[in-house]
């Protein structure tokens, strides 16, 4: 199954090679126009530039930057640079408290996109007119660099811009290059299929090439990523994991699609990391089990070390300090089973479909008809971007939304009559899982979906109220009956 996972390029054994325009962070930042559109590396809070954004934040210039990243980045950008007032416009994912507050005050104009489409949107869709790309690397030459702990849409960003600044981070081991598999899809309208037949195969290189005329500065850095901190699983997390495990065990036996191989994806976060642990209790028999997603979390390394996972393919390493230390201590061993790819491969709709992925993602809330809100509290206040959840919810063979039925110590139901912001429609999600149970809504009419969701997923404290709502609207002559005024007052 695993194919040849050895890098197809000669290992790079020095960080700086050739005649490079070395400079310091302040000088590099000074080269950036005050109203520039800046493309940055970074995904899953790792692999993003650190010293140049800090130098921009600390400069005394009046800046009005447009900043584009392919995923969430660390505090140097989404806290320091935000709080300095330097960012006027932001694409795409963000999740820091500072960025969230500035966006909800509309001090930053924020526009969200699905992770898989950002590269094409930049190169071909006219989303922005980029001025400079700032990327983190572990090594750089005159016409190439090796990314660090994430890849994201960096290959597309580098192609799209005329100027390139590279931060070479000495904190990341050179051996990280052995994880990379950089492959760029052809440009439309002549784009052919991506030649990836198994999640663990390699089809690309460890480095990203560029026109040497683009390289305007190289800055050396020695600064750690913003790693994740996962809380201990709650009782609700463990109950959700148990319910998910019971459902998956039955589904694996029912569906012929999972007879020989099973491919999973999990959303990032404490719940997602806990749900991965449930996989270890499942009986897969002779099936090969692989991960094909966008982020690799600590739980996957537990499975790899136990020999329970064939491979893990993603675009970034969303690890704790302990998880990152574990990886860095033995990178080349893990590189036999771990692959990092550009997001337009890791999140590619055709590959998600090809591999028959089981996608498991969380959300803020979902309504009784199966519409999911992943990004905006109350439909109005942004919490985070949509990330890659849309890529997997829309294209996975089996899509599962898993979350606790309440939050705020049980005061607020996460199962509601009507979602006033919808990131994933009722057409996208097959199964809902809470600590209360599992609602498989495949093939159900709207009223049937509502009955199953209320019966099997709602918390007992809210079940009667939800059932009363459904009983009161079901006599309407409508396919999806609602009392919109009453739904809007649900939390009053």
C-alpha cells in the first residue's frame, strides 16, 4: 500500500547555499511597501515567518497591509502585527483572540475561503494582487528553499508574487525536509489528475523552486512555532468518542467501500485529538488504516508508534511541544510514514473522493435540519475561519460532525432550531454525534432529519423545547418548516 516514500531529491545538508541577499529583519521589513499585499507561509500555527512580521509590528511606519495566509499562523502575525494596527485586510483563516476582536469590530476586513482553493484564487482568480511573499524555510539556495513544519499554499504563493523574502529558521532540524512532498497541479484549463494512488505515496520533491530574480532578502531566525496545547479529554469528549467508535465499527462492517482500506480525516483541536484515540480501540482486522487530512496531531503519532496506522498525509504538523520534540528527535524514522504536501493536494476534492475518506469535523453548533455553523457565534461574531472543513465535509465519502450537545457549562444548546450562519449545509453532513448519541441522517427528509437529531443528539435539558418547536412547525405546508422569529429568540 505505502509505495516508495523516500524523498526524490538529494538531501540538503546546509541551510544557506550560494550567493544570497542576506539581511536583517528590520531591513527586510523596510523593503515592504506600507500598503503592500503580503502572502505568508503558515498553516496550523506552524511554519510561518516570525522575525519579519515582528519587525513590521515594531516599526514606526503607518502600515495598511493586506495579509494572506493559507491557514492559521502564530502570535507574531495574528497578535503582534494585528495589535500594532498594521493589518487592514486579512485572508483567510484566523483564530487568535486579537484577530477575532479586530475582525468583529471591523477594524480588519476579513474574507474567508476554503483551504483547498486559496492557491488558485491567488494565481488565477484575482483575489488579490500580491506584492511580496514571506516564507519560513529550513534551508535556502539561489533558486530554491525547503519549507519548515507546514507547506500550505506556499508553492502557489511563490509562483504568484514578484518578490520573495525567506526566513531560515535554525530552530527546525534540517531533517524535516524528509517529510516533504511538494507537487504542484497543472494550471487550468489543462489541469490533469494528480497522480497520487495511495495516501502514503510520494510524487514530488522536498524543496520549492523559484525564479532567482524574485529573491530580495534572506533573514536568519531561531524562534519556535506556536505549538498547540490540548486539554485533557472531558467526560463529554470521551462519551462522544465512544459513540463515534460504536458507529464506525458498524459502518466498517456494513459498507463494502471499507472492506480493504480505511482512510480518516479529523479536524484539529482537543476533541479531534481525543477522537483519534478512539480509533485505537476499533477492530480493523486485515484492513489498512491511513490518515489523509490537512493537519497531523499528536494522536496520530501514538497510532504510528503502535503500528496501527500505515501512513499520515497532511499539509502541516499541529503538534504540542511534546509532540514536536518527539518528531524532531526521530524525524527520519517518522518520514517513512508521514508526508507533508501543499494544501491543493492534501485538501484536493478529487483525492478526498478517490480515497473514500471518512471525515470527522467539529463545529460551533448545528440545527435540527442538519445545517452546520463552524465559524460565527450567534450567526454574527466570528470565532475562526472555515479552514479545510468545507473541503472534507463536501467531498468525503462519509462526513461526520461531532461536538458536545451544550457549552457554557450546559447553559447553551449546540443543537438549535435554525442556524443563522451556515458553513456546511444539510447536503454536506451524513452523521451527527454528540455525547447523547448518533444521528445517521442519510436518506432522511428534513422532518425525519429533525426528529433523529432531536431524539439522538440533543441534551435532555433542551430536548423538550426542541421537540415542542418541531411539533409546532411541522403542520406548515413547507418542505423545511420554521418559525423564524421564534428560532431567532431561541437563546433569549
